[in-house]
C-alpha cells in the first residue's frame, strides 16, 4: 500500500475533518459568540446537520473522523515499527508543533496584555499553566488550565498510544486485540469511576478511546477481518463508549453524538472501500490534508486574533481575512516547525533501530 502519508483516501478524510472543525469554530461558533446572524449557517443547520443528527455544526463529526484516522494509522504503523520507534516518532510528530502553538498564544495574547496592561482571557494564566498544559498535564491533574482549545484531543490520542503500545505484542491477532482492549478499558474506566488515585482525573480522556479503537477495527477490516465481525466490534465499542459516558455522568452524549459517530464510520468505510477513486487530481484537497495538523493547532489562535483585530470591518471581510491568515500561517508553520520536527523524530528513530539491531 505504500507509505501511510500517501494513502489518498486518508488525505481526503484529513482534509474533510479539519475543514469541518474549522467551519464549526471559525464560522459558526465565532459568529454566535459575537452575536452575528448569518442566514447561510442557519440554512445549512436546518437542511443538512439537523436532519442527519450532526451536532456542533458538524464539528464533532470532524473530530470523530480524526479519531478514526488516528486509530487506523497507528495500527498501520505498528505493523512495521517497533514500540520504541513508534513512541519517538509520535512524540516529535505531536509535541514540538504543539509547543509552538502555545508560543503563538503567548506572543499574540499574553505578552501584549502584559505590556499594555489591558486584560484579556489569557491575563489570568500563569507560567505553571503554560508549562503544565504543554505537557497535557491539565487533563490528568487539577489546577492547570488549557492554553490551546484543541489540545483535549491530543491528550486522548496520547492515552490511546499507551494502550496501543501495550497491545503491540498481540497486534496481529485482531479478535484477541479487540477483546483485550475492551477488558483493560473497562477496568481502567471502573477505577476512574471509583475515584481511585490517579484514575479519578482521567475520566474525560477515557470517554473517546473506544472511538479511536474503531479506527483500529477499520484497519483490520481492510486487511482481512470480516465485515460481520467488524460491524459487531463497532457496535461493541460504541456500547462501551456509551456505557462509560453514561456511568460517568455525560449521558448527554446520547443520542446526539451517536449520529456523528455513525456517519463518520460510514464515510470512512465508504472511502476505504473505494480507495482507487482518490487520485492525484484532487491536489487542493491533498494540500489541505498535508497542513491538517498545523491548521488544527492554529485555527483558533490565528483566526480569532485576525478577525477580532478587524472588528470594525464587515463580517465577510473579517472572515475572509481570518481564514486566509490561518492557511498562510499554517503553511509556514508546516515548513518551519512541523516538518523539521517530524524529520528529526524519524532520524532519531532510525538511530535507535540501528543500535537495537547492532
């Protein structure tokens, strides 16, 4: 199949996911927060999103697609990489760009507030908040505030990586892997619900792990797991997800979130089964996919900064300037931060593999 970065239907799904998230945050949510009425948004809500049961103006659908992609990719990668290689590459793939996105928050919001003494949302943040959230500790302990609104998904992904590293020895046995995941997840969720030690802090991180594991099931289906078994696994994982969110008090996730999860599964599976339909002719889509992580990290910070700076301008001008700035800054960020970080991780992983083989 080639390198995972060249699986074109995954590129299409990446682009779709990040555009859905940006539409929710930079279009709909921004307008709602600034009390701006946009009839087009309401029309899309009434004609598409509500009939399909999609919440958050399809933003959550984008998040679920990202989760499925992560589950699929991690399974794909672990077929050829050692656990050490996997850990090193994922660290450099996620954390250095994330740290630079926090630096953008400091430069654009925190420092100007300190210099001008004009308070803003980030005026209340401390050094502990910035360092702690940079390590995602705010999702595993109390008293630390998040500095990047999208970082909650990173905490979930990192937790999922730990689960997958643990399951690596049995990764070539799909049914056993799915079963063990369900058992271990259930035990950890029970400890969290009981409020035992460290586990009492991680309920919000645990919720979505079964959804990422659906991505694992999709990869198994692609390489031989039967459709019937895959569907049964999907149902079991969703019920596990639903039981955990209900027990821990977030039963609001049903039924509104169920539609997004089901639609994401159908969209992913359909693309996977029609992989040959995705060709190089969709270059703009694939370009967006290539920037998807940078776009995800920066769309809030850059978009809101630019749009609020143009608050005296018509909404259409603000929106155009904000979206343009997001894409331009993300493209630069990709070249100067994300890509070098990924390359560094790959070099270190190769060194580690070479030493292990020596």
